[in-house]
C-alpha cells in the first residue's frame, strides 16, 4: 500500500518554482532600479562619482521589468515580490528542518571536505558523472545548495531590509553589521549577481545531464532511488 | 546565436506577461497594496517613536546634493530669495482650530531640534547632514489639529514640470520626534538647492517625502481632491509609492 517515496518533498517543489518566479521578477526589476542611480558606494553614504567604487553599466530594456526605464513601476514589482520570496524562503527553511531534508541531503560531513575527496568530486563533475552513491546530492551540489539556502538568498532579504529607511529605526544593528546603508546596497547588488551566477550554472547542469528526468523530478517529486539515500541509512545506521 | 534569441524571447515573453498582469485590476490592486503591507510591519515594529539613526559630526558628507527642484523660478520665489526670505510665510491650516501664519522668525523662536541624519534618495544614493528646526508636533499642537484629521499635507513653492510640488504623511510620521521643519543645514541657513528657507525632514522615508520650499502645512481627513489624490507630486505624476519606507 505504501506509495514509493518521492525524491523531492512537496515543500521543496513548491518552494523551488515559487522561488524561480520571484527571483526572475526581483532580479529584472532590480536591474531597472539599478538604472536609477548607476553607482555603488561603501559605508553609510555616497552620491557623487568620487565616492563610488563601481560605475554600473546601464542594463538594456530586455533585461529589466518593465522593459523601459521606470523606477516607480520597477519598485512596485520589487516591493510586491519581496513578500512571496521572503516568506517562501522562511517556510522552506522550516519545512526542511522539520522533514530533515536539510540535515539528510544538504549538510556535509567533515570527511567530504578532505582535499582528496573534494578533488575526486570535482573530477567526477567534470566527467558529468553525477551518479553518486551515498546521498541525494554529491558534495559540490550540497555546497552550492547550502550556499544558496544559507547565504545568498537570506542575504538578499537582509540587505534588502537594511536599505529600507522604514526598517532601520527598529533593526538598526542590521544596517550597521552590513557596514552602513550604501555598503548594504552594494552587497544587495553583489549577491543579486551571485544568485544569477548560481542560476546560470545550475540550469546549465540540469540541461546537460538528463534534463527531462530532473525536471520531471522537480515537478512531480520523482522517485527516491536506493542511491539517493544517505550512506548511513543504507548501512542501517542512525544518523 | 539561436539559443540566445530563444532566451531573449523567453525573457521578453515573461516581461510582457508581467506587464499584462500589472495592467489587470487584481494585478494593479496587489502592486498598490504591497507598500502598505511593508508599512503595517514597519509601524507595528517601529511604532511612533523608533528613531532613524543619528550620526556624529565626523560622519557629515562634504557637501549635500540637491535633487528635483534646485532653484525654483516660478512665482515670487526669486524675489523672496533676494529679500533673504524676510517675507516668507508658512500657512498652517486645514482641519485645525487655530490656523496660523508662521514667519521664519516665528519658526526660529520655537524650541529647536538638531539631528545628524542620513538622507536616502529613491534613486539609490545617500548623504548625511545636520538639520535644525522646530518639531512639526510643536506646530501641530499649537494649531490644535482636529480629531478627524488623518494626514498632514505640505504645500511647496516650487513648480516642477508644470505641477506644484506637494507631499503628505500620516499622523504617525507627522508627530514623530524627528519630523522637523528644518531651516538650517550643517549650521548654516538652508541653501536654495536644499529647499530654502524651510523644508521637511521625514527621516524614516525616502527623499521625495521631504518636501522643500514649504509654504503650507495642512491637516486633512483624506487625500482625495488634493492634486490627483495620490498624496504627493511624484505619486501623482509617475506612480511613486506614497509610503516610501521601502
Ligand atoms: C526580500 C527581498 C528583497 C528586498 C526587501 C529588496 C529590496 C530592495 C530595495 C529597497 C532596493 C533599492 C535599493 C536602492 O536604493 O537602490 C533593491 C534594489 C535591487 N534589488 Fe532587491 N530586494 C529583495 C530581493 C532581491 C532579489 C532576490 C534580487 C535578485 C536576485 C534583488 C535584486 C536587486 C537589484 C539588482 C537591485 C538594484 C541595486 C541598486 O543599484 O540599488 N533584490 N532591492
Ligand atoms: C529554469 C530554472 C530552473 C530549473 C530548470 C531548475 C531545475 C532544478 C532541478 C531539476 C532540481 C533538482 C536537481 C536534482 O534532483 O538533482 C533543482 C534543485 C534545486 N534548485 Fe533549481 N532550477 C531552476 C532555477 C533555480 C533557481 C533560480 C534557484 C535559486 C536561486 C534554484 C535553486 C535550487 C535548489 C536550492 C535546489 C535543491 C533543492 C533541494 O533539494 O533542496 N533553482 N532545480
């Protein structure tokens, strides 16, 4: 009677596709916002070319929402989409701690960080050999997903809040920890591109390696194969 | 090349889709409501009294950028400036029991607050300056705001691209301790580019809320019928968010 176990929990799949839409809207509306003032600064303040550490290029219309320059409309989209993005991330964190997806499939062990093990993993990756015994994801995937869940996406929320003048009065330490409002704005921009970088590599890897299989998995849940179970489970140990 | 065109096509399709959704009634409603969700959270957690950060004298920017109107040429502003704003008056009215006309001398005679704060423009830049002026709450208490009033509207002398500048805030920000009518920047009379002779400081919101060249302070029950009804020049003209705390 028991149904075959799914590879991806419903929570993971719901988060994944909600997040995709949010990221695309936030990134593209963010690039429109960036066109509003194309310089980045460190510290609390900055407004003139001599204060800037980066002159940002103007992003063309096909990269932005809306597809012409409109700071107010881009901000509308950004301000709205920040909600589903941040709430979905929060719910995903709760879900994957509760259903132990995080502990089971994403946390790494000290053994995996040994240089020889890392090197073997990189070589396997370059051979497009992703069939890895002893876990749903191999080491590099775990590190990448861990970074995305643990650093890149939360940093988008934290830096986004730190640059909001209505947040600072009750969360001032956040802006301070991030080095001041203009530093937080620079970090917001940098992490947005880090997320974009992950996105490109991530989608490229899905495309080169059994795209339909993986996509189906991420939509329907797929089937949990023997090799997807953590090594410890296979040996019957408790983790 | 083909793949790139394909990607651009997907991107363009997505953007067009967004724009379609944004044009539907529910889409518009959502986009307009979202700033209020942020405001509800900010109000709940920051409340009436949470202060925007204040800085030390060593943090003040070497100069203070002016934006929007930087030298109004409409009306009698230039003549007023010539006379060093000796005849400038700020009309305090609307839903108040005790309407007043404040001269710059009246303004300077009130208890003053000096604060070094950071000014954040909606475009993205920030500058730090030291502002001095009476708290708006002092003026509103003196004018005796009536019970039904829900917003304070600021009237301005500058006409930008054919429309008079104005702004508005709710009572939470109007009575906030850091909301002052500033007439000094860094210890000097306010420069023209920064709003001489008097401008608002609404420290928990973006720069366009900080009305410059203030000529009127008006208590109202509703923003309908003022300008195009959205509560401010940039709100009416280009759809900027009335709540500018995000
Ligand atoms: C809860 C999440 C987020 C919040 C609250 C938020 C908030 C903001 C705010 C307030 C700005 C305006 C900054 C300025 O003054 O220039 C901004 C800009 C921007 N955002 Fe976000 N954001 C969020 C998530 C994201 C995400 C996920 C991305 C992309 C992956 C993104 C990309 C950008 C970019 C590229 C800019 C323009 C940077 C600049 O030049 O200022 N944001 N965001
Ligand atoms: C068109 C875009 C995307 C496609 C086709 C896609 C596809 C996939 C697929 C097929 C998987 C499952 C991998 C496996 O079973 O081995 C996956 C997992 C994942 N993706 Fe994506 N993805 C996309 C965009 C994104 C974006 C924008 C992000 C985040 C910024 C993201 C973050 C993740 C994460 C964190 C996982 C691991 C989920 C988990 O098990 O907890 N993806 N993606």
